[in-house]
């Protein structure tokens, strides 16, 4: 009858809706699992990079190249910026150490020159005193 047909149609519609909803839900679960796996890969890359930074081996650190969500990409950019700043600070301080060494060597050289000059002046003053004494002796001998 009509009521039975109507109920059967409605039941079939509900079953089809449930199956299609289940299929859509399953696709959403698979999609979310794949996105979660991609996030996990990016997070592991960030952890590895932070471990490299923790080991203080800045010469061998390569910049992060992550194509991910904006937050993870921003963190990667911040880490890259930090690594670049540390590398430039290391280069600057190494050049400052070299400049300091050169200045220290120059200062030592000047100190040695000043010491030589002082020794020469002391010798000249001793010689001048000796000459004065000899002049005095010559004058005394000529007066006598």
C-alpha cells in the first residue's frame, strides 16, 4: 500500500544517507590523518633543527625549508633567522679576535721600541756624565 511504500522509500533514503555520511566521515578521517602525519613530519624537522642548535654546531646547520601551515613555517623562519644571526655574530667575533691580536702585537712592538729608546737614553746619560767628568779632569789638570 501507499504507507508501506512511503515508509520503505524513507527507510531506503535514510540508509543511503547513512552510507553516504559514513563514506564522507571516513574520507574526513583519512584526510585528517594525512594532515596530522604532515604536521608530525614538520614538527620532527623542527625538533631536529633545535637539537642541532642545542649542539652548538652552527657551521653545519642548513636553513629549514618547510612548506607547511603558517605557524610552523613562521617558526622555521624564526629559527633560520636565529641561526643566521648567530653565524654572523661568530664571524664578527672571530674577526674581532684577529683585530685584537694584531693590536696587541703592535702594542708589544711599540713597547719594545720604547724600552730600546729608554736604554739608549740611559746609556747616553751615563756617557754624558763620563764626558763631563773627563772634561772636569782635563780642566783640573790644565789648571794645575
